[in-house]
C-alpha cells in the first residue's frame, strides 16, 4: 500500500473515532462508527490474500449489522421519547437493543464468534488495531448510556468464561490474542456501571499490554505456538522478558495486569456481588493457563528438544524498538505507580 494512502486511511480511522467521542447526537455517533469501519477495511484487505479478503468481508458484514441495529435502537428511542441525545437513552427497549449492538461491535460473548476468525486472517499490525483502537468508540458510547447493570454483568461474566475456555485448545497466536481480548473486555464490562473510570483504566492498561505482546510476536515473526520455541535464537533477552508480559496479561502480581483485576474484584465486593467476583476470579485462571502455555513454549522449550520449526535467521529487525521498549517497561513495572494512576483516573 502506498504510504500516502496508508496515511489517509489512518487519519480517517482516527477521525471516525474522534467524531464518535465528540458526539452527543446518535446520528453523529453512528456516522463516526461508519467512517471508522470504512477506514479499516482497506487496511485489512491490503495483503491481497484469500484469508484476508474473507476476514475483511466478514468484518464489514458484522460491523454493518451492528451499526444498523444501533441506528434502529436510536430511532426507536426518538420515536418513544422524542430524544436523539446519547445520554437520553432511557427507555428499556432501545437501551437493550443498543447495548447488544455495541456488544456485537466489541465482540463480547455471546456475540464473539466473529472476532477470532477475523483476527486469524489479518497480519499482526492490523490485528493490533482491531484489538485496541477499534474498541475505543463503542466503549465510549457504552459509557454514555444509562445501561442496565445486570445485563452488563451477564455479558461481562460470559465474556470472561468464553475468553478463557476458547483459548485453551488454540495453537494460533492471533486467535489466542482474540480470546484474550474477549476476556479483558468482560472485566471492563463488570466495572462499567459501578465505576466508569475503573473501566477506562483497565482499557488503558490492556492497550499497553496488548501493544507490547503484538510487537514482540511481530519482532519474532511468530504466528503459532510452535514458532515460539525457536524465538530465543533471534533475541534471547526479549524471549526472557516475554513471559513477564504474558503473566501480566494473566493478572499476576507484582505485574501491571494485576491492578485492574484486583480493583474490579474489590469494587464488585463493595457492591455485594460476591458470587460474581468469585466467578470472575476463578474464570481468570482459564486465561492464565494458556498464557502459561505460551511462556513455557518460549522459555522452557529449548534444544535439545525436537522442534519441527526451522531456526529463524538472525537478521537485524528494522521495526520501531523504542515504543516497544517503553510499553514493555509499563507492562511489567507500572504496578508501583498504581496510587498515582488511581488518583488521576478516579
């Protein structure tokens, strides 16, 4: 793709999300979502590969369905209440329809089945955009509407459980990261109604961690678990740090990923939702298992073990290293800064 075309598409992608952020009217928000979707379609199809084209077609159909459902919900609300403002979505019927439409856009369970298949057909750069940037606009709309807390808790718990179970038997890294995205979105939904700032903090930390792990896989040119077994030959230092990032995604202390899960469980306990907190904590162990599988494959599977993968060439990688290094530092060492983060966002 031409650099000029790429620049235009990335600018349009940011413009669509910004329009949705700044909107108070449903039509403007819907327009921003559509601009966002149309901008990422060429980025997804740029590989000119049948899998990429299939993933692009599926993504377009899913996002168009979700956007049409969201517009339908806003029209029902305008018909019933005479209001087009996002914050005035108070009637139960359009509220539930809009929540389901935004859940479909995000990939929350049980509307999640499209995300792993589409992620598998993309390269790691576009997959990173799909897993991080594309979540911002729908979550900003969910933050603005007066959601039913019980519906969000059900969607959140289902996403955490599905995100854990779905990744157990996967060998493809992009599908694993898709199920990881589903599980993390479930944690965000649990805190959305009670403490929106906690959801924003969880989203910020998730983006930093996901950026780190995507860049490491891109650096090693790894797309499946078997290819991780020979990654140590290219960069041993990076291979030794990667398990810390994976365990941070799993939420183990003293790493950064522990902070949002701990605070969400604490908030659920304050709301007397003990069973929900226990279920979410137990379901997080499922996600932790496949992170441990990746850590084992990357650091403990070395010669003389037999591997069917050929050793990668030790060529100099020209990708950006400074942003990756900064995100790795934040992913592993940001927990001591948690009081400052909490004070800033709360």
